């Protein structure tokens, strides 16, 4: 331990049996698993994305907001959201954007964030055994 960094800042020596992209491959596998277990819900009650508007769903919803780095998601009646996480009375998901709804614009990143669980109806999914 000389106090000098090992490597040039771009590459580092690897342990035997490890590859340069092992972590990237693992992250891609985790992303695939996350997309497989995501469930789609339909919004049956709009939410504007504001913290004060969460009081419309009850004081427990507004007071038990997940204080993470992610923002809140504005959802409208009939929107479809792919949900990947939940926290008490909140769901975290990514809005499924329809091309016709965006007036022909290409959306590179679908909006994502937290929204109240009370906004949703879970869509029935087909069983993998049938």
C-alpha cells in the first residue's frame, strides 16, 4: 500500500477467473429479471404528481410517501404503468407511452416515478402454464 492508485483510471488489474465485463453482464441479467417480474396496472383514478394532491387518497397515503431520490409520476385516467416496486401505499413504475398519444413524437425515455396504489387496477396476466 504505497498510497498510489493501481491502474490508469480506465483499466484495473483483474483477479484470475474474472472478465472485464462481468459486472455489466450481471447488471443486464438483473435488468432482464426485473422486466420479467414487472406487472402492468391500469390507472382508474388520476394523480397530478404533487405531494399535496396525495391527500385526496387519504392522510396515510400523503404522510407515508417513500422519501427516495426518485420523483412522483403524474398519471391520468386510462394510462398503463409497468410497476416494478412498491412501498406501503405507493407503487413505482414506468409509464407505457402510446405513440398516438404523443402526437407522433418519439419518446426515448418513458416517464417513471412513484404514484398512489389507490390509483390502479391490476390487469389480469396470462398464466405461463396455459
